[in-house]
C-alpha cells in the first residue's frame, strides 16, 4: 500500500493541468498535437487540458488551484499586475494574425473607410479586441472613436447582430471568419495582425506555486510546447489534418487558416520588447489599469529552452 501511494504521488507530481482561455482557437492547437505526438510524454509529463470561456474564467481556475499552467491573451498580464499569483513564462503568439474585422457579405461595408462612424461590436468593454478596433481607428487618422464601439458578449451574439444588420462589423477569430467567408456569409475587411504589427497576442503563464515547487516541470512543459510549435509549423499537411479533426472544420478551411495564422505562433517564447510596450500601453488605453505597469515584474524568461 505504501509503495502504491508513493508511486501514485510521483505520477501526480508530473501531471500538468493546462488551461486554454478560449476553446476552438487555431493557434492553441499545437499543444494538442504535441500531446498526440508524445513530445510531453517523452519528458515525463502528462498533460490534462481544460478550456475556458475567457481569461477571467481561467483566472478563477487558477485561484481554485485547478490548473498549473495556461495560455491566454497578452492583455491578461493585467491580472498579474493586479496581484494574481501567476507569472507569464513565455510569449506564445505575436501580432494578432488570428483576429479579423469582419462584415456580413450582403452589406456595403467592404473597406475600413466604409465603416467610419458605423457600429462595430466586440466581446466586452476594455478587452483586447476593443483596443484593436480603437487602434485601427487611430491608424485611419480618425482618433480612437472613429467607430461606434458597442460590446455584445459572446461570438454567437456578435454573429447574430451582423446577420441581422444591427452592427456593421465585428472582430472574429480567423477560423470563424474564414468559415463564414467560405460560406458566402461573411467578408473579412481587416486582418488585425497586418496593421498592428507589434503586439503579444498570447502568453503562457504558470502559477507561482507551480514555479516554486515544480520549476523543472515548468521547463519541461515549455520545451515540449516549443517542440510542438515548431513541428506544427513545419508539417503543414499533418497539422491541418489534425487540427481540422480537433476543431471539427473542413480541411480546406484549416489549410487557409494555417497559411494566415501559423506565422503568429512563436518558436522560442522570448518576449519581444515592442510587443511588451504595446501591451503596456493597451492596458492604460482600455482603462484596465490606471497607470502603465512595470512589465519586467510580470514575466520571466528563465524557464525557456536554450
């Protein structure tokens, strides 16, 4: 019995409970492929993946001790500045090539200029998509309020509002946008990653408890993650087939999404200085934080693979 308990404890110590802040995002699927390929197992790790509906829900899981590490939005680093007991340990994706600004196909809105003064929706006040929309307005020379931004919550609500012409445009993830466009229902007007070229779209975080008690497992996880990311990006045919099955989407859709969004996935996890500066400014612009945070206190690179 004692031997069994020791063995059970040893196995539990090498299980990483990993969270995804959003289900169904293409750019999160390398971890699933890495699990399937055994990249984590060969490092002695078992990965248990749980998906959430937003960074806030994922923070609740962290607080409950339900997850050890996670991937979420770069703007989620604000939770760390506010005292969440986690640390960003890797940049997972750079400029937001996975987010588009889309309109409904039967509307006259075909360019950014067509949308000036129109209602553009999003998920919530102060989230990163609102910042993208306002930055796009600034880049047009209209100031931050060139669009009438009205948050509507979940993607399903935004799509319904597009379809019924209650709003002119909405920021949709690339897989959803490409699917709607291929069905003749939607139209992609802007790929945000093409106009906002300095940004950290996604970060990997770890609980401070995990960092303190299991630092080697943090290192092993990140080594497995980036082996998975590189393999994913360099084996398109296999990655597309796997991701299409995982997300339950046609392979031609995922193939197009791969070409557009795979370049945003980073190969080594190092935090880009310009991306950190953009996150820092966005947190103040969206009033998530009253003053710019000291970004150096929110992340570490000491667990990244050499």
